[in-house]
C-alpha cells in the first residue's frame, strides 16, 4: 500500500481461538480485560529497531481473535520507506475492535 508518502505493509488476521489459555498467557499477559471480557493489546516497535512496526491484538471472550499489523516498509524485513505509519495506532485499534469482524 502506498499513499504517496512511502510504501507500507498492512496485515490483518482473523481467527477463532479455542482454547484461549496459551494466547492469553503469551500475547495478553498483564492486560486488563474490558467490562465484557475483551482483551486489547497494542504495541509499537522502538525506533531504530528496523522498519517501523505497530500492532493491535484483540481477543473476545468467545475466542474471536483479530490482529492488525503495519510496517513502514513494503515488507516485514525491508528498510523503512516512510517516516510515519500509514495509520495511527488509534485507527488500527478502531479497525481491530470493529463489530464488523463478528
């Protein structure tokens, strides 16, 4: 994807996890659930550790698992071609928590 400010890779993964124990203890360790039991984890790669990378993971109580990742490069291992992400972390979170995945 290229919005005229450099290439970016956006990945979306949607799956159903059963059981959720392993993913809870690995991805969501220390995360406080929302009132409905949904877990949300967001992260950004530290500057200088390769191409810029942001990710949002959402695990619903019924096992629906949504992950959205973006790189400021055309692929995961390519050098950055952008100085800022194509989407903000808030935009990634809005997409990942959308009811449209249900």
